[in-house]
C-alpha cells in the first residue's frame, strides 16, 4: 500500500508541475505575446469543448450507466452553477478592457472549472494505481499528454484577463494542485469515490461548456479582420483536434 501511495502522489505532483509550462513564455516580449493571446484563447475554447464532448461526456455516460436524464440534469446544473457564480459573485457589465486592475470573471470561473477537472484527474490516477502499478503509470502518461495542451490554453486565458505572467503561473499551478487532493481522497475512501465521481464529471462538463461558449467565444467574436478570424477558427479546431487525437492513447 505504501508503494501505491508514493507512486500516486509522485504522479499527481508531476502532472501538477505541467501547469508551469507557461514559464516558457517568460522569454517572449509582451508585445509579441499579446499578438498570439487571442489564438491561445481560441485554442483553449476548442480544448474545453473537445474535452467536454470527447472525453468527459463518454465518461459521464459510463458512470451513470446510461441514465441520460440524470446525466443531462447534472450537466445543466454545472452550466447554471457557473452562470450563477459569474453573474452574482463577480460579473459587472462594463466595456472597460480586462486588465490587472480590472479583471473579468472568466479567470475565476476557468480556474474553478479546471480545479474540478484536475480533481477528477487525481481520482482517475489514484484509482488506476489501486488496480495495479503498471496501469497507474500508463494512466499517468495519458493524463500528462492530455494536460499539456489543456494547461497551455488555461495559461492563455489567464493572461488574456490581464494577469501578469508570474501571477498566472501561480494560480494555474494552484488549480492544478487540486489533483493531489483528488488522489488523496480516492486513496483514503477507495471504491466509495465512484458515487462522487458520477456527480463531479457532468458538473465539470457543464462548467467547461459554459466557459467556452459564454466567456471565450464571445471574446473571439470581437475580431473583425477576416484573416485573423480564420486563424482563430483554425486555432479552435486545432484545440478540438488535439483532444480527439488523445483518444488514441486512452
């Protein structure tokens, strides 16, 4: 059991460190970074939608044993929860551009949604190690490949809201570290985690759909230049495509 705990915790720590991938942007000037930010946001929107529909939705169907009504209600609950979270707690209708002094709530909602997702990743990895160490290692590799594009997109969203790079790295890492909590909880309570997992997955789907469609895509619609709009669409499709390609290693 000690080996399972050590292997699981080491794996989720490695996965959490992937959230710091944005450190590679520190050598890029801010003017150049701003030019690619909307394309990173496009990629993030595609990644969130691809993750929701290609990975999480099939998992939710499996968890609820094809109880489509229950799953649909939980997805709607997730979507509405993020709407309420944004509308009541943080949202202010204004036309002031987002910045460090005037952040828009997409950063907070994305961090919360990503934290749910990372919690799920932690439960999946811990559950795999409980079955066998080789399965846990394989699952960890799959999650790592899945997280790289996800974290690039998440980092781009935080920068787009006006966060400084160091602050964005910190909050992205903080959200990623929730995977450790998911792993610990799963190792402690074992199989009873399945019922919690059944609820968390569709709630996360609803949250991802809301963030992508209500927060990110409207930002992309502000671009009127045809060439840049086409590149944004291609970036969005690339995000979806990456998530689809990851099916090959699931």
